[in-house]
C-alpha cells in the first residue's frame, strides 16, 4: 500500500470548565495553572491534576463540574481531587466534580477510560456510563461505553466492583472479580459475565493495540478512533475475517495494514483520510 497521510494519535484534549471556558491541552513541558476557587488545577506534560484547596470545607453544597474531552486521535491522563487516576481514550468524554463533596464520588463517562480509584470505605466511587453504573471502593478497571456502539464492557483488573443496570429489575448489583468482564447489550438489555485476558482490554494504556481472533471490522473501528480515519468495505464479506495482532499504537498505519494484508486476502487503499477495504 502506498504511503498514507494518516498519522497516529497523540496526547491532546479539551477541558471545559464550570463557567464554560474551553482550554486546549497537549503534552507540553510547560506547566499551565488553571484558576479555580475550589482546587488547584495543573496541566503538566500530558496530565491534568486536581488538588482541593485547603481552605475548602469537606462538605461542599454546590458541586462544580468540569468536562474533559479527547477527540479522535487523542488521549489524556487525569488525576481527580481524591487522587483517582483516569486514562481517557480517543473520542471520549468524562464529566466530573472539580472537588468531591465528601458524600459521593460520581463521574459520567462516554467512550473509554481506565480507572485506578483511590480507596475510600466511606465514599464509594461511581462511574455512570449510559445504562451501566459501576460502583467501586478502590480498584483498577476499564470501561468501554461509546454511545454509537451497542456493547458496554466493564473489565476488572484489581479489586471488586458492583454493576447495576438501568431500566432492569435486579434485586442487587452484579459483582465481578478480577479477570472478569461484564458485557451489557443496549439492544437486548442482556448482560453476560465471563473470564477474559485483561491485557487485551487495557493494552491501549501501555501504548499497544492487542487483538486476539478479532474481526477486521472491530479492529478498524478501534484503530480509526486513534488514527482519526474513516473506512469502508467494498466487499462486506471481509468484515468478519479474524486476526490476532499485537503492535504499538504509534506505528505507521501503512505498516500495520501491510501486515494484515500480507497474511490474508484483504487489500487496503487510502483516499485522503479514508481507508477502502477490498478483496485481492
């Protein structure tokens, strides 16, 4: 395949403050301090960190929210005011309090994020993602919940979580253990728990793409968010061809597509920012 103008993503995001100020973030070495009465907000490198001001009382009546948005071709790290670390993947949005009020810790996710939650027995941490609410006390997990995709996946790496599903009558939360994944279908409103290799679902946080026996349509969907391209199949029957691939997220897109093409009857061509998939 000819050399493409499609390039890998990088650390970039947009912060929307409580007063609707929009601030573009990147991986600059220069520190940027963002003013807030409730917290010190510092951008350094590719991390945005919140630290509650000492003068602020633990029980805040009016909660201020910020929103962090990663575009296609972007990712960013966030440290919340309680020390919880969040890695936000491409095409994602996280709405969160500037400072937690000491009563609850709730965030809203659209897209994909990896959480390393600071432990608190008194105040559970809740992630609301479309029809799924994930409640944790201190754990490491990944949530995939894109609004334009049918499946919502919660993958647990460490600790334990309880998952409740909106609009479904359940007597209690669904509990999953480390190494398990709960997949919820928005179409059927059914949930399934299974054992998984968690590395497949968290490799992106380590700068890798890892796919195991995955249909090429799913692979291109994931990659398109990072490399910011569109794609179409000239031969629909190719969509379900499966591949096992492990490669770096910063590899040249041409190299990746050539690797897939060499081992199959799939051919790729590019037109601007689009990839066309056809049979050889």
